[in-house]
């Protein structure tokens, strides 16, 4: 063998021996005191200043503590509902005849399984009460709850309320160690607050997500809900409904209820009912099996600037009483259709939904002090609140005047083809069935030019002429291109 070949073999042998030694040092026992050896487990993943790391560790400790303390108060709710569907062999596609759906009378009953979340809010003796959503348990024929330790109990519905989408269920146990969640003060919640959502999203029970409060006071009117929601980017998915939203103190500040999503999954737009809206309802459910609301007896709407200008109102904060129930607390207290309500018991009215909630929170028999704007003047009225009754509030025959009046601005004139007409007055819209307006044969799109013979040139003129305290009956002049028609009289 040539000298250069032997030299290469010698070098390779030394290298192999050295490599083997290094590998042995990394995998086997070695002298940790050796300055020539580095151990991966002793090297930090990243360099973080100790002062900064302690802050993050403290925050992590908070998250762990909240999860450990509160998760035992959170339950998974499994429900069964009975529903009906068409037994049509072609499926649920209805038969049509000249565009009219034909009911073949062949309906099939079936059971549907559902899942949601809830939070334990009270214990009385052996009865444990769980707060959740109406859409989770309100229509259930059977309910079971699963605790975080895996135990399952049959539960029953204590009460449910569709207007707020809340429900209370209960189960029986002699176990005194079951914890109860602490309810916080949702009025103190601010945008930017850290918050946590707990529940069983998509069936993954005892899940915790974290985020911030994105906004407060969000309206639920678009989903038929009277709450002012807390908006959060905390991950909320199907199955989270009814679970708690918590602050950094582990207090319940809301009940997770709905999301805005194009995919059906979390997109950072979750909404929770503020817990302060619900506290009284828990007592109502336990006592009466239902939520008891106060009733004023007016139909409230929000107004745009065109309406406000026509009424002579110089503030946007308030709620407009477009109609009033004859014989209602509002009527008895001197409130009129056309009043702009700006204050209740010293509290400024910001929105229609807020006033609905505040009135609903009053007890039957309470005297409520309202401040209203009427004809450009402020008036103070005292109204004795009554209990809300669904049969009464859906009785359109008592709703005066039974429609919403609209000012004839340029946009309305264009929609009604009145650009060339020199008519003055207000337009009729949203005529209620069986109402006084319906009895007088008023229709959407009619133009009222006079009330009891008094000309109407603005919205303010119209509602001033409707004063029920000064008139025993009302009749309207209706404009048409063919001439003016006077309706019959409606007597109070």
C-alpha cells in the first residue's frame, strides 16, 4: 500500500474514534464537569430576562388557577328534543300548487340530540341549579348533565325565557362538595378586558379558551333578543352555548350565547349575555318557573335624523313611543304616542333595547318616573308599572294608532311617486292587524293630510293632533290624486 493511502486510512481511523467518543458522551454517562462537553437540556430555548419571564409565569399561574377552580362548576348538557318533519317520500321538499304550499297532513315525529354547556350558579339542599341558554334546554324532552369529574345526572327544566334566551335546569345530589360559580359584575366590564370561555365546544368537554372583550353593549335585536351583549374574540363554537364567560378573577360575567360566522365555526365574533341581565331571572325561575317582566305599554322604535328633525327633537339619545296600548300603564300615566322618552328614574335612555330591559326589570306596582320630549318641551310623567302579559302585548286591537307615521322627506316622496305632488302630511306604514288603523281601513302608503280636520305638515303636527286626552274620537283625511277622503271616526 502506498504511503499516501496509509496516511488517509490513519486519519479516517482517528476521526472515527473521535466521533464515536463524542456520540458516546451525548448518549451515555460522562463527566458533567468536563468543559469540553455541552448538554442540550441545560441550555435555555430562548433568552428571556428574568423580570419579564416572572410576569409571564405569573399570568400563566392565573390562567391555571382560574381553570382549576372554575371548571368543576362547568357542565356539559346533553338534551333530546322531539320534532316533526314531512313524511313525504321525496323528503322535506313541499308540494306546491300555483305557488301555494300544500300540506299533505303526513308529518313524522322524530327525536333530535343536542349538546350545550352550563354553569352551576346555586345549591339549595340537595338541588343543584345550572344556568344555560333557552336554545340549549328550553325545548328539551330529556336532559342530562355531565360534571368535569365524569359523573352524569338526569336533570329537569326549572324555567326558560325566549326573550333573553336563558334557561335554568336542576339535578339532585347529596354531594355537598359540588362547587358553585361566583357571579361577577358585568357593568364593570370594559373593552380590552382579558376573558375566558368555558364549555364543551363541538363536544370537547371542559375546554378553556382565552381572549379579550372586543366590545360591550352590542344589540341582540337582529336575533330577536333583548340583551345588550358582550362581544369577545375568545374562541366560541357550537356547544359553547350556555357556558360561562369569565373575568381574570374567575367570576362569571356572561353566558356565551351566539356567534357570527360564515363557516359555522369560530371567527372571533362571539357574544355573551351580561350576567347582570340574568341575576334577577335566576330567582324568578326558582320562585315562579318563569321570568316576570314589568310592562309599560308602548311600542318603541329608534329614529333617524329625519324623524328627529320632524319631531323637533335635538338629541339622538332616547326611545320613540310610536304607538301606545289603550288602557296600558303608559296610557294611564299620561304618556302619548309620539313622546320621545329620554330618561327613566333618573337614568338616561341611550337605546330602545336598553329601555326595554330597564322597564322589564321593574316590578309590578313600582312607580316609574319618565322624562319625555313632547312638542319640543320636556315633561315628567309618573307611571305605575304592571306585569307583562303575552296575551295583552300581542293584542293589536288596543294598539293606538296601529301604524307608524313617516315624514314626507325626499326619499319617501320618491318611493311613493310624489315628486310632482304638492301634498303635505305623513305617510302610513306598518299597519297592524285588528288595530284601530286597520278598522279605519288605512293602508301602507296612505298619506294623512289632516287629523280631525286639522292640517298636518310634519310628524310633530301629526302626533300633537293624536292627543287622546283632548279628543274622544279621531278621524283622518287621506290624500289621493282623485281627491281627499275622510275616514270614519275611532272612539276611545
